[in-house]
C-alpha cells in the first residue's frame, strides 16, 4: 500500500547527474515503495532542479534505519563544523 508521505523543501547547492553538475533548487523526501532498493518501503530523497528537467536529478533510496543513521551523521558533522 502506498503511504502518500511526501515532504518538499527549497534547497540550494549542487548535484551531479548524467549531464554533469547542476544547481539544486528543491528536495523531495518521501516514505513509500522503493523503485530499485529491495525494500518494502524506503526513505526516498530526490534532489532536483525543476527548470532543468529530468537530467538534473539525483535520487537515493534508503532503509528507515539507514536514513536515521544518515541524519545522525549529518547533524554530527554540522555540529563539528560549528565548533
């Protein structure tokens, strides 16, 4: 069953896709069926630039446990950078 859980945020930065580097302007985060990962449900993160189209997209699918670990590592790294 699809969860329908989707959150979207405006972001800035760069991503690398099949055509090289592109500017990011949005991230879409969902918890739903995975497309490629062998998981019933996954945390799906799509970094996109809507104006540049499908070639300006970077996506990952992670298990819930792996996504929580990633969030912890991101927060730890940022805290260390603030020291």
